[in-house]
C-alpha cells in the first residue's frame, strides 16, 4: 500500500484521566468499573454505540459456564453481571449458572450501569486511531469520533480491544494464529429468530451439530442452502418465542483487516437469511420464524495474542496449575474451532473433534497469572480479554466472556494501584496486595 505523510497539525489534548480503557467489551467494562471504584479518574472508549461487545452487539446468545461444576469461579464483578443478566431471563432456572441465555438489550443497560455507577466516563462511537510511545511508555493515544481527532494522555492504559490494537501499535510483541501466523479460528455472525414455536423447539429435533440426528445434516445434504457451510448450530431461547443463534462459520476473517471483516459482515447477513429459510423448511419450530436481527459486530474468536511476562501454556492448562501471581481461575474447556481446510459437515468427524476436545472434571480449574496481562517491553499498558499472553490452543479456552470479566476486574484494580505511584510501572505492582484486594471484592483464586 502506498504511504502518505500527515500534514503537521494541532489537535485537542485531554489529560484529565488516571486510567484510560480502550474497548468496552466484557473485559473493558469490568476494567473501567474496577479502576473507577478505587477512585481513579477513568475513561472508557468504545468504537460502537453500546457496551458489552460479544454479548450485546455481536448477539452471542449464551454465557459460557460460570462454574467448575461445583461452584461459581468467576466471582466479583463477573458474578454480579451474571446475576443481573440472569434476572432478565426469567425462564432460566434459579440454580442454572452454566450456559445461561443472554437478553442482549437488557445486558447493554447492565453494563452501562456497572461502568457509570462506579464513576467511569464512557465515549461511544470513538475509535482508537494512533498510539504514541516513548521508551516503552505510552504517552498519548489519538482517537477519532464526531468531534474529529483528539489526543488523550494518561499514566496508565488498559487494552481491552480484543485484538490488542493499543499494545500492538505501541510496539508490543504479539503472535497471531499458529507459529506461522496462519490459521485463525473462523468467525461467526450471530443472529436472532422470533415467532418460534417454543413447544416444537423444546420437544422437536435438537439442532446442535454434535447431535447426529440434527436437521442441520439434512439441510447440508439438500444442497439448497449453499451459504450454510457446516453443522455448527448453537442456540438458546433468549426471550418469548425468540431464539438466539451462534451458528455457521466464516473463514479467512481477520478482525485486524477492515476489508476482511466488511466482506464477512455482508456474507454473514446472507448466511443468516439462509439459516432462517432452511430451518423453516426442516424444523417445525421455525416454520413461521422471522429474522429479527444480525449482530452489528462479527463474532470474532481469535486475532493477536500479546507476548507478556509469562506465556500460559497447554502444559499449564493440563496440569490445572496454580500460580503465586494468579488473579483469577478458569475452567472452560479447550474450544478451538477448526480452520477452513479442517472443517467438515460429516457427523463422524464432528464426533472425532468432540472427543479431542479437552474438558476438565468436576471442581477443576487453572490459574491465570498477572504476568499474562503485562505486555513485555511496555511499562504502562495492561491487557485483558482474548488477547492475553498464551499459546494458541489455550486461547481457545481463555477467550470467552466469563474469564474476560474476571481478568478485566484484575487489570482495572492494578491500573488504579499504579496510576498515582511515582514509577507508574505495571510490572512493579504488588501482586499479593492486588490478589488480597480482589479476594475482598469476591474473586476466586488459590
């Protein structure tokens, strides 16, 4: 691509903040709330018009499990959000804490209240546009919104963009995909169908692709719906006669490539329409279904992973390892979706993949060290969410919303602790003090 040099110009500078959080997904919301709760002057910038990311704008229809099958392990702010979200889905049993359906519109308000009641300020429709560093210290970021370009200066920045944009643009080392930088997990464009016959849905054939009798295999065999690529079809009742879908895969989507995502959004909307038509033909519950909405965000599973002071490994996961500096626990299974050439609609290979999936037993979990949230070579930037420092296969577990909520609270508290110190170095945080404070707020660590 050709290069062009920006003419020299002055832009407004905002230096009122102690902590600036980039990205208002689950990790960004708890990070901003936790920092503001400590009295830090906190700003949260979000590229869309609502907080919550995958659970709201992307329409992911259910929370991944919050328990290790014995107890809730994502405590503190994460548990608070689960309880408040669950209260908006009254059809969910009181005891259920795993795979709880999401009411996305209600969840937007829950996140709004979480962040603003803690005292943080939010800038919607504001994109990160530039990062300026000096000897490993991010001095200033540039953002773009309807006010034009402006600069924001702060002692500490938290990258919750999901793609590690702030950290990567600041010069942090990162990995993407496999060791060759290839084979990102596919994306999914989630959608909602309404006017569903709930009785037929609850008692009719199960749609999940791991069910060998799923109508999805008849749909694929018919050849009538060529945009439906595979049998992937997770779904949940999210409201009266309303079902949210996390279904189908979109390959070769790189969320750091705007053209790639734009093309996927167009294809994803067409795919959702074919899902509606196919289900109307092959499943009695959906004969009169109406396609209400597709996500305004693409459901992205994987892009950059920073190189932190520690890289969480598959050995750590398999050993259910505990760390002296762990800031939360995680029990989600290794959930790696296939790259394109490995995908299939064949039930026998779907079963083979399911057997290769790594699940924990009852009560089992592993720790996530603080050092996975501290980018190597950057002094005042913390990272939380799916872009933390880990091996690609482990990212298939730590990328989901409950653990992102827990990581966000930890980095928000850490940022507040360091913002007013003389050294302003996130690598020098008293981690045992951080852990003790997190426990007081309800976190579960060992």
